[in-house]
C-alpha cells in the first residue's frame, strides 16, 4: 500500500455502532425502563438502500450490528491501514430527528458515557466525537461542558436533520459551548424527513435512496450558507466546522455565488467583515467520503485547485458503510504534499492530536 507506507493516516469518520440495550446501563429513569422495554425507536432516513448500508464483513463473528465490535474494527481498519487515529462518529446523532428533546438529550448523554467507557480505551487510535441533540441547544451545551474536557473527546457531532438551518440563533448555545471547550463541530447526514426534521431536498421528499444519497449536498449547502451569513464565525471566531459525508465538488461554485451575492447584498448581513468564502476557508473542513469520482481524474484535481482544497479536506473512510473508501484507493493522483495534508496533517492540527 504505497500511500500508507509514505505517511500516517487519520480517519475522520468511523461509525461505531451499538444495540439499544448497550445504552440501558447508562440511562437514568424513566428513560432506562423505556429503552429496556421498547428500544430507542430512533428514526431512520426512510430510504431503503438496495445494496445495504453496512459492509457485510464488518458484522462481528458472534453477531450484532456491523461496526459494533472494537476488536474487529481494529483488525479491519486500524491495523490493516495503519491508522494513527480513527475518529469515532457513531450514529446516535440521528436522535435529533425524534420529537422529545429530553429523551434525545438523555440518549446522547448515555451514548457519550458508553463511548468513553466501552470504546475509547480499547485502542490508542480511538478518539471520540461526542453526540448532542439539536432539539434543545441549551441541554446540548450542558452536555458539551460535561464531556468536552475528556482527553479522548475531540469533536462534537450533530445531525444535518434539523428543524431549521443550523446558522439560526436558536442553535448558537451549541457553538458557544464547543468553542469554549476547544472542540470542532461536525455536521453529519441524518434522518432528514423523519420525525421532527425538514425534507431532505429543497423540493421535498424523494422516492428512492439514490435520490436521497445524491442530494445530500443540498442539505450541506443550505446549512453552510446559513452558518456563514448568520455570522456564526463572527460571533464564535474560534469555532471550526466539519462537514462530514456531504461531498466536496459543490463547494467552489457555492463560494463563488455567495461572494457575488454578498457584493450586492452586504447590507443584509452587516456583521460580516470579509468575503463569505474567507470565512469558509478559515473555519470549515470537508471529509473525503463520498468523494466525487469523474471519469477524468484530472477534473477532480482541477476542482481541488479552485479552492485550496488541500488545506480544508480531511480523509474519511466511512467504515463500515457500503461505500467505504480505503485510504490507499482514493486521491492517488494528488501531489504527495497535498495527500499528506488531507490524509494526516489537517486532521492532526484540527483535533489537536
């Protein structure tokens, strides 16, 4: 594997799973009895993937969910690709697509305790993204302050499935707490269109998984424009944002369009003191998976050159999902220095590793 032999790798999106019952010991009443009896009942995306969401070989030999066995993850991912660190992002952020803010907050707290107790100590490579619900940002901020100082917690993760664009002031307690604790905030695709969230596309609800999966970038574009224009990075200058699993190719034209509109409409956002694209370059990161793969690989390289991509992109495998990207299989044509930044240096600096 020439890529991993030349420099180390940090994986910014690794999904550790668990059965609902695993969280029961970490829940207080009345949530403990509720989950023990009926499970979490967390909403899914609502769109069936004919290829299956998970890699079949990631299912533990003794059964259970793919990605739920730390030892198997170490063998299949960490040791096979010589990862220095794997950022465990879980899946519990989807709880934000339910309706009960107290229940969602309790589930996130239980998951975070479970993550620390049963995952982060299993291997030196494991680092955690603590989950919070966007249904009650004040409760989310309290959770960030409770867990954010743990040495193996390196990120706060929230769902893209939200009731309104994530730049709205309603969500600001989350960003304030993340900045206070020195943690970046990651936005990950969630159960858009389920429970309390809005539709997953700008025109409503698609019928099939291929539509939902292809259109994920729409959600990220809307959230990013909201976060920039609502002045989140002005209000919280130390905040860093990671857009996980939403694609990359859409970013340059979005920045061009946003800058062009800002020149004529800057009076509507008087708190911005520089071009919107500058805030994106200074505060935002995107993960590689699912990387766009044009027939001509040079087109992707040309695209990267349009927005200084090597400084704001993080490698991610999305293990154990069906479209897993091994680090020795993508971005082979980039120059060695650019690959080194994307696969290692950017994440090492962002997460203070």
